[in-house]
C-alpha cells in the first residue's frame, strides 16, 4: 500500500469535522463594516468639495475619502475569504483530508500516520504553552514523503516539526462540538483502518 494516496478531485466520502464555528457571523460582520466604511468615506469625500470647511482644510476629507474605500475593500475581502474558506477534516475509509472551502490543503493515508494526539503548542516567540489554542497533532511514518507530496507546505511543516515535534496539526479552536469528540472521531477512524471494528458517530455543526 502506498503511504500517500493519489490526489482526489473532491472530498472523499466519510465523516466531516467542521472547524468553523462563528465563521459565518464573522463574514457577515466584515461585510457590513466594509459597506458602512464605504458609505461613510463617500460622505466624507463629498465634504471636501463643500463650503463647510475652510479651503486649506478641504484636502483632509478628500484624502480620507480615498483611503476609506481601501479599508472597506480589505474588510469585504476578509469577509469573503472567511465565508469561502471554512476549514474541515474529512475522515474517509482509507485517508484523512484537510480542506479549506473548496481547496484541499493536504491529505494522507491512515497507513502513513504513526501517532495522533491532542497537545497545546508553545508560543513561537516566548516559548510558553498557549492553553487557549489546543491542537490535534499528527506524526507521520515518513515525513519526507508527506513533504514531497505537498511541496508548497513543506517549509512550513518543517519549521513546525522543529518547534513542536509534530509533523502536522489542526487547531481545535472553532469546533462545533466538544474537542474531545473530534479527537475521538479521528482516533476511531484510524484504529478502524488498523483493524478495529468501532463505528464512528456522525458529527454535526
């Protein structure tokens, strides 16, 4: 059996674990703030051509009126990105996939996984544990094969490996159910592939 499965065109059939609690609300708020800033900047820009301000100060609202749409565009783009890049894991029969919206970031065969465990990473600058950012960590049987299969992420995961000792991780921050259920579901699929007979309970969001 190949340690890394061939790339699939879409998510494989299986359980889906969402990590997007609050993403829709955040996207809507970003969009509303962006529209509000855009409208406000248009009004401020028009003030620069009225008699309400002295001539030597009319450049200020014009400048703000130009900068406002840039900030609004950034907010609207953030809202679009959050809405269209919701992360989730797909637990297939023989492989694990991590997606962000329609983009598959990585996938790996259960046979390529050596260890799965929850952990709390250390801050990259201060070295202290970050208790509010729990992660689901993975160690691969052949990390080099994983890096070769995902060359765009290879450098990032090499640095992560040196810092934490894990080859890959998924943050358990915006989970739709208790974090323990996510860890349990991944472990059950992993052990089922290894020969166990346990069934995985569906997870909903």
